[in-house]
């Protein structure tokens, strides 16, 4: 799609369109947008690490809660996948499409507005689903996991890179705002064992697990001391409270309130 065919109704998309215009014609690469389209702890490097867990025969992917679509683009460009990114936020979807329109080689990368709890796809549509920092606002985890299970083919996999509540930590002990919630009653963090218990009950098997909490803390320290170079920075997407969100995330991690996990789950054959 050509950028001129997009109508920029939304504030974030307008802001990005202006920045792109100001930068003038350039041979952009997907990684140029990593400062704004990798809205998770660990940034682009975390997406790269997660992608390493993808089985070789997994090509048709769905990125739920895709945000500005950085992970989808990475998987298309670097792993030859065909991706659909889905997000509840129309502004993010339009921004993701705008970024695509400035890059070559993305004919297999599409974005749709939608709800992860009611995925608008037929059964067995995908070889894998990826969810990166995208389940923290969702209270109905069982509905989410069932929706993902349905659209996966048998033996399809779910790649997770998620924020969980640390063991023995309560939802109310987390400081807000965070990048996903202004206040604690908008946040629906799980404890990892509870999440996995639900996933087992729905028909997933855990294949790989990694606790990334310490790496995330180290990354956040570095990112705060060395923010990405303008113009494509997380503040563009996160808005004026981005600084407070980042300071709260640092404190939440330092105080051991959050656990950052990566996991590969497989839809077990029944
Ligand atoms: C912290 S952002 C992460 C975006 C992206 N996965 C990334 O890592 O860059 C979380 C995203 O989840 C989306 N989201 C939250 N609840 C959702 C739902 N029920 N359905 C679809 N997207 C949802 C939000 O709109 C937001 O874009």
C-alpha cells in the first residue's frame, strides 16, 4: 500500500506521518522503527530471541496485541513468515500500516483491528500465534487462550513474551501508570503458574520456558540511560506519561513485583 492512499485520522498516525515527511525520502529498513514499534521490555533484541524459538515449519503467524507491528514485520523480513497483526487500538493499526507503506518486501504482512478475545479467523488458520506484552489488560485469560487455541492448527504453537505478577505479589502492589495501564484496576496480570494451569486445561503443552526478569531490568536500566535516537522513540506511542511509566517499571522490577517470561506452548493433539 502506498502511504498516500492512507487517510491519517488518528493522532499517533498523524504524528508518525509528519515525522516521516520531515525526514524526507529515505530507503527505510524495518529496524529503523524499532524505537517506536517494539513496545516491550528488551526491545528488538527480545523479539529476535523469541523468534529463535519458532519451529522451522511455522510460517503462517498471528501477532495478537501487535501494537505498531514491529514483531510482525521482523518475522516477515527475517524469518520469511506471513503475518497478520491484530490490535484493539485502531490508531496503532493505522500506524502499523503507515510504517509498512514506507518499507519494501512486506506484501505478506497485514494488520487488522480486532479483539484477541474474539479472533475474526477460521479454526486452524495459523501455524503460530505470538503474544508479546499483550495480555496484561485482559482479565478473561481462559477466553483468550481458548480463542488462540481455536485458530491454531494442531501442533501449532503459542509464543509468549509476557509480563506476569511475581510470586506472592498482589496486583495492588504494582506502581502505575505502566505502559499497559493507568491504574491497577485496568491491569489484569496473572501469576505464571495460574496462567499455565489454564493453558494446560485448554489443551496447551509447555515446551520451553525462560525467566527474563533480570535481563529486562538490565535492559531497562540501559534504555533509560541511552534512549533511542529521535525521531522514532517510545514516547511517540506512549504519550506524555512515558517517563513515569518507565520509572515505575524500573521500580516494579527492582522491587521484585513483576516476572517477565518467555514461553513456547504447543497445541496438543487431542
Ligand atoms: C504493550 S503493547 C505491546 C504491543 C506489541 N505486542 C509490542 O510488543 O510492541 C500491548 C498491546 O495490546 C493491545 N491490546 C490490549 N488488549 C487487547 C485485546 N483485547 N485485543 C487486542 N489487542 C489488545 C493494546 O492495544 C496494545 O497495543
